């Protein structure tokens, strides 16, 4: 979990310095997915798998106008739902999951998005990442740390973890950061990954935490 040259306590101190600096860069960090309520955020997050937030935000206004409630999604004609979300990719699986998720919410949770991770992950298409996004961003409930492709990559570049699966990376991050920071960590690292620490060409020369990053090229 830590490097040979860095003790667990030193890692925690460095990680908190990194977060403190990046929080100044992104003081209002939150999900980029546009939504009006927890259910819309849940659907948008399912759609965001293997798709950009920008594309999802193009699709969801029309989607939510046509299907304004969980009941509407549950009763939708599957082929029509597929057509609405086709541009987000993997549309057949996403449509099936969205409809199954919506039916679960209607039938088991009285039409309301559940507010525990344990309940959320019983819904089709909802894993830990999606559940953490919804609980943290829609309800302000601390359940874990969102690990998407940006958080995965940056966590390893910054030396916060050497793990390769989202579940293990999340476990390491929860050891590194105080629980009160868990919601912000994911949002901040995602924004930093999009703006500066880009996958194809990290802008280390412009990075405010390059001096704290073992992977920095400057």
C-alpha cells in the first residue's frame, strides 16, 4: 500500500497536503453530471460508464423530459429507451440496467432512491462507484471514495496506492484520507485529471502538486 521509503503516516501527511492544495484549485468540486434530483443523478451516472460527462449531459435533458420518473423508465418500451441513449455507448446494456434499476426503485423502495450503499448496489447497473457518487453528491452521505478512471490513474501516479482494481484502490484511499474528505477526494482528483494530469500528456510543469508527486517529470 505504501512505498518502501514512505511510512504510512508520512503517506497520509503528504496526501493531505496534496488534497489541501488541489482543494484551492477546485473549491466547489462536485460531479459534472447535471441533475435535478437523486434519481436523475443515478441514471446519469449509469449512463456515464465508458462515456464522457459532456455526452451524458447532452442526452439527459431530452431523456428526463420523456421519462420524468422511475415509474416512467420502468414502463418504457426498451427499444425506445435504447434509441434515446444510443450515443452514450453500450446502450443495450445501459437501457436494460436503467429499466431494471427503475423497476427495483418502484417495487422495492417506493419510488425513492435508497440512501444506503448496501441497498443501492442491489439495483441493476449500480456498483460501488455509482453508489458512492449518488450518496455523496445527492445526499451528502459519506460511504466511500469514487474511483473512476481518473482517480485510478492519479492515485497510482501520486503514490497513494499500488493496487489495480477500483475496490482495492478505494480501500487504500480510505486509509490515506480522513473520512470527512472522502466525498471531495474523488471529485477533486477527477477535475485535476481532466485539467492538468491528463492521461496522454500530464502537464507536470503546470501542476500545483508536482513537488509532492513521485511521478512528476519536473
